[in-house]
């Protein structure tokens, strides 16, 4: 009887061999895989995609363009001039955000009505925001207050007023800088000038485009003045206006300050008027409403 040896089937052998000898296959495959990984890691070229799937070993993948296709061009990098322009504008914007401006006005209230009475005034300021919490402002303030009747009567005039203007440095400290409703404290000092004037009604001629006439004005008939230092301290409430994330720079504020102008005591006859005496020190409480950037 003849034994027929079937032809060797490579595919069947590759399929059945691991099933019959799993321990031998796993050892051989692992050894072969390690050598293959080392050889592949040296032969991988950019632009090719290689996947190795094997239990127990890490999957290796590298993305590349297929053979015969050109790689897609990378996104162009910004030119030096464009980057420079962007950085230049960004620097300007950051610096502009640091500038601070304010304008406000309101009533001027005396603490003692013996030598000065009620009035009004305004404040203009500008400075630098060191942070959202701290700013330093240079402020110009002008106050126009009336004089009490007793002081005016001593000189024999019919009216009078006191003008106080100042240039001061005033830090502003915000207590709730991240909130749209904020409370702040402020104060400072600097140069103050006070001019006390007495007036009488006088007739004055005036002319416009069509005709001339005579009117009555309160003309200054006598005055005295002084230059000195002074200080102020106070606080206020401010509300940030607008901004999607409450990041607007414009704020509406209401504040009150105590001002002490270190004026000297004066006894004088202003421009030949009657003698009058004014005690040292001028103390006021201006209350202002305004806008700050």
C-alpha cells in the first residue's frame, strides 16, 4: 500500500503551529519582535505610516505621506516684520491701558462757616494704574466758595468769595478691584493757593455784533492771597460701566474728601477797604460726582 504524502501547505502550517506549540511560538515571536522593533526604528523614514500590532508590545506609529505623494506644505510662519508690528501694537495697547484719567465736580462744604461758606468746584486728574488695585493721580482742583456776611461787612464791600486751586499727588487704593461695584480710599497733598476777593456792583459797558450797552457786574475791589501746602483724605464708591466681563475701564464715581489748607492767619485792609481778620486754616469737604478711566 502506497502512502501519499500531501504537499506541504505553508499557510496551514503557519496557522496550526502556534496552536500546538504556544510556548515555543510566544518565545520566538517575542525575540523576533524585539529585533524587528530595533531594525524598524532605524529604518523608519519621515513621511511613512507604520503600524506593528503584537500582544505584549507597544504599538508603534508614525504618520507620513504615501509613496509618490508630496507632503502637504506646512503653515507659513509669520514674518519678522509682522511679528514686530504685532508686538509693537500690543506694547502700545498695554501702555494705554495703564493711563488713568478723571473728571468730576460737585459741592464744596465748609466745616466752619465763620470765615468761608458753601460753594462748588471741579477736579481734573491724570496718572498711572500700577495695578487694578493701586493708581497714582496728579490732580488739579478748583473751588469757589462764598464769604460769610460778617467778613464782607467788615470791609464795607457788598459781596465776596474765596477761590482755592491746588495741584496734588493722590494715590487711589481700590478695595474690591475685581468687582463691578467698588469702594476705594484716597488721599494726598501738595500745593494750594487761596485768593479771597471782595466785590462791589459796578456798571460796565459791553458790545456785541449789533449794538453796545451798559450792564452791572460784581467787580473785585479788594483781595488778599496766600500760597501754602495742604493735604486731603477721603474715599468713595465707583461702579464699572460696561464690558462683557466687567473689564471696562470707565467708572462712575461718587466721593467725599476732607481738605485742610494750611493758610496763615490774616489781618488786613484789602486795597484800602475796611480791616478784616481771618483765622488760620481753611477746612472743606468737597463732594464730587464724576467719571474715571
